[in-house]
């Protein structure tokens, strides 16, 4: 089996169509058929059959699709690590949820990387429902975000920090300082960050609890932008309990007084259950539970000025 054959078969399995796979890979359908035929001959398995509704994969074909993703991910990771080693660096790839990435990741990663000169962390923002795919395909080494039970058994999770979000409005907003009910909140304009697209997130759960219609939701590129508009009285936003003290004490924002206007969550780390071959990933998992790390996530790393800018490559959420 060659990497080209595996990559082709993984694309066929992902799209359920040879034509779509060829379009993704930028090759002809004949090239896709040639790679699949070579795999069928070598493995002695038809891998899939064409039906009126698409492709029907054999048990062996399904197993190969899963293994192909893992093997290609491991190949990419190996190439990445070899190049980094040649430059005298250790690289750790971390996926974070949008909310954790904005509120807590900067302090955590800054403090973690400050412990070693040869360590570089590549940080990317992803919806939590992508964590399983990213880890099993070895696109990332660690994922951090809201605790969940919807990941496959091959993923090991560890909870490390509780957090809370509550609804706030600008001091000039009509409901500021008033006791309001659920119906009133459902009629407001909600200014929310990208984590709201995840129904299991704090924002997603609160929107569902108050039955906020889609017409009443405005999603921003980040949570800070949503809070900024909330200060001017445009609508209602969500603030993290550990970061809202200055805003509330300065009367720029007012906490909404209503039943259910706050929600609790838990941050957790996620790694491959049998990923013991990655000591850096295991080290970060252990580090997240230490008092210094928790403090850094809540208030910043407090690193010295020479390390103020973390050596982090950031891929924006989309």
C-alpha cells in the first residue's frame, strides 16, 4: 500500500463517491479507480460495491478507511516532527474550542512554553465536535475544550477546571437592574461568540433553555466583540465569571437578573487513549491540573517580559 493509494481510498470513503474524491485530490476518476483496484488486488477484498444510493463498503473496506486516516495522520505527524527535530525544536499541536482558546489558552500556553526553550506549540481553534476526528487522524496531539461524553472510546478525557458564564447587558439596556423572566430573555437580541454553534456549549445550552429564535441571535467572530457591543446596550451577551469582575464593578456591564441566566461548564483535555508514545501531550495533560496552570488560565501567565509573546501559530476559527 502506498500513501497515494491510502489517501485516495480515504477520500472515497469520506465523500462516498469516486468522482468527488477525484475532485478533492485534483486527479482523474481513472486515477482513483487505478488506486482502488491496486488496493483490492493487494488486500484480496472488494472494499466497496456500487449501489443505487451510492457506495456500500465491506467490513474490510470500513476497517481500511479507518486505518488509512490513522496511517496518513501518523505519516504527516512524523514528517512534521522530523523537520522540527532537525531545527532543534519539539512541537506540540493543540486544538482548542473557541471559548477556551479566547479566555484561557493564552495564559496556559504561554506558561507551558516558558518551561523549555526548544518547545513550540501550534494552537488551532476548532469546534469541539471535531476533536475526535482531529485526534484519531493525528492532526493534533491534544485537544482542550468543554467536557463531553460523545467522543469515541479511543479518546481519553480528563476534566481539570470548572467555569461559569452568565448573561450581561450594558448599563443603558432596558432590562439592566430589573428582575425579568424567561419570556423576556427569549425576546432579546443575543450577542454570542462562535462557541454558540456547538449545542453542548454553555452558550448553546442557554439559547436552547430560553428558546431564543435564530432571528434573535447575532454570532460574532469572537466573544470579546460580542461583549463590546453589549456594553453599548445593543443586546445581551455572555461573560465568563472569572473575567467579568472589572467590567461589573465599573458599571459598564450589568449582570442579568433572571432564573437560569447562568450556566456552568467543565474544561477537559482529550488525547488518544493509547497515545503513550507522545510524552509532550501527556505532559500538557498533567500540567493543566497544576495550581500554576489554573492561575494562568484564570488571570494570565505572568511570564517575564522576554516571553510576553508566545511562540504560537494560531489558525483562526471558521
